């Protein structure tokens, strides 16, 4: 499992906006969590209004999945989606940077006995989640509870963010992340009785997936699970 390397080019001007953005996010994470979530919701709502192409995608998906829904209700759900998306950005930042004590004041994890039973019996565990806005935060709660795991991830096009996110996730998980292409590494960890975290999603590559009904709509889904 080879971690993405640090490159001196990351200090070049072309990456300064990325460094600046990360710095601003870290500063904002010092705010009270309710205020942080409200800021995220506002940013998400504004993004949904300023980028009509993305709004069209969301509205189309809702129309396909909930054809009985009227246009007014669908519009409210579109706005709710973008608000949740904006809040999710800051929730992910909290998952990377907030202290255990700060997070434990906000929530709890239920069902740890299932993980413990599998470990006691010598079984590996595949932790599956959908691509919800809280996926990073949910994973962090498992780690706060003292159950480390390998996290499967997809490399990001921005190499600096790819390097940063790998470091953040590996530091929190205490176990190295697994690139999406390294299915052998994932299986090896399972056989050795460890836990792996994986968030399957849709795909646009017919070679990687198969069509299954999703809300009654044939949808191309990954079969890696």
C-alpha cells in the first residue's frame, strides 16, 4: 500500500489556492459546530442556486425516483440536498481535525458488539456505507470508539489534496488507506482478521458494474463488494 509521495512542486504558486482553502477550512472548524453546519448549509444552498446544471441533475434524479412528487415538494428537496451537501463539507473537516472529546459531545455509535464479536472469532469485517454526506464523520466515530480499520479510497485529481487526504485518513485510522485499485490488499486485510471501510457507488464504466434496480430505475452499480 504505497502512500502518495510529497512533491516539492506542492509549494509552487499553482497550489497556493489549495493551501489557502485548507487553511480557511481549518480556521472555520474552530467555530461552534452548530454555527459551522449553518454556514455549510448556506454555502450549499447558494451553490445549488448558482450552478443550474447540478441543480438540473438533482431534480432529474428526484423525478425518476419519486415520480409521484409534485414540483413544489421536489424543489424543497433539491434545496435540502444542497444544504446537506454544504454542511457535509464541514462535517468531513470535523472528521479530519476535531478532537475526540469534541465529537463525543455530538453523537454516539451503536452496534460495536458486532465488530467485537467478529474480531473475537477471527473474522475480517467489511464496513460498507453509501456515499452520504456524513460518511467521513461516521467513519471517524468508529475510530473514536477504538476500532481501527483500513479505508479504501479513490485518488483525487488534485495531487496535493490526494496527498493531504491520504495523510489525514491514515493518521486518524492508524492503519494505511487502501487505493481503490488494490482489491488484493483489501482481501488480504480481511483474511488477516482486520476491518476495511468501503463506500461503493455508481459507475459509468460497464466493465466495472452491472445494472440493478434503484428506486425502480435500472442503475449501473459497482460489483466490487
